[in-house]
C-alpha cells in the first residue's frame, strides 16, 4: 500500500517541480526539500536529480551554475515549461476537479453508487 502511495506522489513530481520553479528559481536540494514538505514523503535525491536532468533535456527547465557561498546548480522554468504547467493546471482545474472532489467529499457526489436503489 505504501508503495502505491509513493508511486502516486512521484507521478505528481512534474507538476510540483514546474510549479515550484514558476514561483522562483531553485537549486536541487531546495526542490527536494519542498517536495518532501508538500507531499510528506522522503524523496530519493538521485531520482529527483535524474528527473531534473530529464526535464532539462526536454527544454522544460534550464539549469545554470550559480556562485553563491558555493557553486550550486539553479533551475529556472522555461517558456515551454510554463506552457506545460498551464496545460497541467487546466487539466487539474477542469477534468480532475470532479474526481478529486468526490474523493475528498464523498457525500457531495451527485452520482448514485452502482447497485444502490
């Protein structure tokens, strides 16, 4: 059961990462900590960094080395990433709203359960 929940939350990583970067550029460790804070699940750093690399290869984010106290790779949302984020937000706002509301508030469901009279 825990693995199913973890897989579901990992599936949300793309929208969470794009949203985090739409708020402000962030370095990898900060992204990992924010994902953990938002989902309540410890992330595998190597998996997150691999995922960030994939997003960068797709042109959804841009990574740049920034010299602060020490060198860090900072990630920025690209225009392509912003377009994808807007499409995902639209999906969540429209099509998935009914589904998520029925999960969160089953008594509000307007459809009768199968087999009930």
